[in-house]
C-alpha cells in the first residue's frame, strides 16, 4: 500500500532529516504520462493541499473540489513545512516529459504570476533526469513544469506528500 511505502525505512531516510521524526504522509498520487495521453504542465508551485472537509480557518482559501476531494490553499508556512518525494517507476528524461525545476525558487515563498515570469527569465531550468527506481525530493513551493513527451513511452511516478505538523482550526489532512 501507499502508506506502507511512505513509512518504509528508505523513504523515512529521505524525509525525516528535513521534516523531523514526527512527519507523516498526507497524500499519494500515481502520475502516468502515457504515449496516447501525454500532457504538458506549465510552470507552477504546488499551492493546494487535500483535506477531509471544508472548514473556514483564517489564512486558508481558494477552496476547490478535484475528483471528489476537497482542496484548499494553506498559508505559505504550512507549505514550507512539507516535502514531496517522487518515486520513478520508469526512467525519466526530457524525451518522456521529465520534471523541470527552477532551483532556489521555493525560497521566495508563494509567488505571484509576475514573480513566476521573473524567475523564468532570470534563472536556468534544470531537467530532472531520474532513473527507474530513483527518487526526486522537492518542496511544494519549488517552481516546476513538465513538457509534453517527445517519445512514446510511459512516465509513471508515485508522488508522495509529507507534512511536519497537523492543520489548525479542526482542518484535517485528507491522507
């Protein structure tokens, strides 16, 4: 199961030095860029979290419902205490839509659309080539994108999100 994978010693060795020993998984997603259904993802930060239900809490907003799951944008301080681990089930490179990142962009907090464009213009993107079985660890606020694949093969990734603390005001992580 995803929870067992997230709690494995290998994953904990990646996450705990950054978030501490009390961190926990809050979401798991399987991404599969298939040859017949490729997609491109524009430059963005992961600003929303999945929660059990909507509760009005100061600093939380931009509520949405995605695939039946309630999402909300928390204050940046919550996102700054999160970490994402992407486990690659296939070799990933620029030919099959590997993630591209702008290193250091997470240090700027939640960025406006104008700030995203400034970052794009002032910094070189890095393509994250990751071999099958490898892991990419990143912060949700890191600017990232993914091009349309140029090669007809899968790019499957298990995307695990971890948090270091519970949510305030009765909000609960969906995980």
